[in-house]
């Protein structure tokens, strides 16, 4: 039994819809600022140079972006949460400003990359936040490393293996990636938002999302793990968990709230997949509360 990397990353039907979407009429949203963010690098144990962005100081929250997405998509969090906290965002291998290697686009290696990032950040617990495919990468890290360094877990808009599996449709999306990649990726990017974004913003994001080889991007959507792996890994930790999702994951969120003793959930009814951009103020306020009052720093 295979789970798909985006086993929910948007659900297969959502991915197919995204591939058909095309760019929408779009208006005003600010370009990434990142004036105060610092650019950092480290080299992994398999000799891949990875990049991360860092802003602020204090208790640390580490964001892991989704499928093919760059670190700068978390600009609202770098700009706002860094007023009181240390905010770190990884460019996973093949993404953003990180090196594009031939290998390593599978969960065990991506989990090790996160472990090695945390080692580069220095000692102390962190809140680890994964979005979309980043949810699976974070759970892969948890499976390998345990929760010794974990103050809390934030999982943003992906399946965690609860309830019924998402519907099919990934094969068509993969075909479209191979035959008309730019159009398909641009449609996917446009579909992630419910609030208007500027054409320049979406163009930059779509171009950044095509840095890695197309077959590597498809491997990321085909993680060789059963759905139960993600669910069991999530429930292996008693650390506080916050599950922030759009309505398609409402059922999974209800089950997580029932089955994890330290779980909280938040349903973003009017947001797209990139809910931390669509409703940045709400998301950042909730993260501030989680960091200050719920995360297990000791």
C-alpha cells in the first residue's frame, strides 16, 4: 500500500483541479520583503548545500515548506513572528536557494535533512511546523529522531493518515507535469490562494517551483509510505500538536483532536492551501499563542 506524498498534499482531486486551473485574474499583494531575514547555509551528510532563512531571536520555530516551494513563501511569518521569536525557514533540497542534487527526494533523506538543520541551529527545543508536503517531511524527521528536541508540532493543511484516503487523479497531474510543466505548475500555484496575489508574486513563485528536475518533483508526490505510517508517527509523540487546515481536512482534524491528548485544531473556512498567507494575521496570532502558552519548552 502506497501513500502519496501529497496524500493529501492537496488531495489528488485538488492537484488535478490545480493542473487545469491556469492563472486567474489577480490583483494587489505585496512582494516578499525579508529585509531583516538572514541567509544561511549548511552542508548535509550526503554533501548537499542547503539554504535557510532566519529572522529574530528567542524561542525557535522552524518552518518546512511544501512541494517545490521556496522558503520565502513564509515571508509573513518571518516578518511578524520574528519580533519576539527566532523564525527559521528551510529551503529543502532542490527548492528555493538550496542545491539541486540528483538524489534524496524521499522521506528518510528529507527527514535527515531536517535533523541536520536542527543540529546546525544549535541546542534547545524547537517548534517544528510543516506545510503541505512539509507535514510528511516533519513526520519523517519525528520517526527517525524522536521528540527529544521537540517543543511542539504544527501541521498545516495536509493529510496525517487519518480517516479515509483522498481520491485518485495523481496520474493525470503527473502526465501534465511531464508534458506541460510550466502551465501545470502555474495553475497549481494560482490555486493555492483565496485572496488576490499580484501576477509578479505568482510568477516568481511558479518559476521557483520548477528548479528541480520534473521527475524529482514527481518522486516527492509518491512517497513510499502507507497512510498508517503518518498517523502512527504523529501519535508517537505526546508533545503539543496544532493542526491548521482548510475544510477538506475537517474530518481528519476532528479525529486528531479526539485521539491526541495535547492537540488543538483550527479550520480556515475561507482560506486556500497557503492559509498562512491568505490569513496571515490570524495564523500568526495563533502561532504566537502556541509558542508562548502551549509549546513544551522544558
